[in-house]
C-alpha cells in the first residue's frame, strides 16, 4: 500500500507542486490585501481603487464634455447630476489580479514567460476593470434601474472570465509547459 502511494505521488508530483504553489501564493497575495499589519502600511486595494477612480474619471470627463453632462471626482467617488459611485477596494481589480498572478507564478514554465504573463494579465485585467467602472457609471447615470444587477451579476463575471481567458491564452501561447 505504501509502495503504491509513493508511486502515485511520484507520478502526480508536478500536479501536486503546481496546486500547492498556487494555494501558497493565493494565501500570500490575499495576505497582502487583507492582513491588517500589511494593509495599515501599504493598502494595495485602496491604492488601486483610487487609481481606477481617477482613470475612469478622466475618461468620463471627456465623454461628459462631448455629450453634455458634468462629471466630478471626490476621492474615490465619481458623480454627475444626482448619481455617484464609489470605487471601493473590492472594485479595484486587485482580487482577480492576485488570483491570476498566483496561477501564472504557479505554472511550471520559465521565469521570463511568467514575467510576460504577469505583465499581460495586469494590463488586461486592469484595462477591463477600467472599462467596467466607466460602463457601470454610465449605466447608473442613464439606466439606474439596471445598475445593481449589471454591477453584481454581469460586470464582476466579465472581469473574472477575462482573467481566466487571459491566463488560458498566455498558458497556451507563451508558456512552455512540461510535456509540450
């Protein structure tokens, strides 16, 4: 029995290593986002939320100028004509980015491929998140009755799906997986 267990573990060692690394990286990355002693010094989620709010406001300010509605920014709050949203840390794209990065760095490939995958994912996920914030603001401003459902059911799922699709694209195209 012990011999067959050893044989099984030896045959599955790469999978065990990848899954174990992924779990450890998830724990590490989520500690960076939620563990109080770290968050008190450097709050990544809040910083990304502020950046996302500012970039969204810049874009919306241009759209508002073209279509005739004012847009203001106060901290992480973007508003116009009786409607405002707060870009919270949960809406910053930090969580899907951390999960994506854990998947990239756990994957058994060269460091150069991992670094290119990390850069690709960060750009894509935060680009999609920016589009998400802008779109949700416009939905809230012009079709407020759809804001909640769009925010909770559609927009979050889109960011997660794009993160998974980006990882699959990277892993299939740029990562040199063992056995390929």
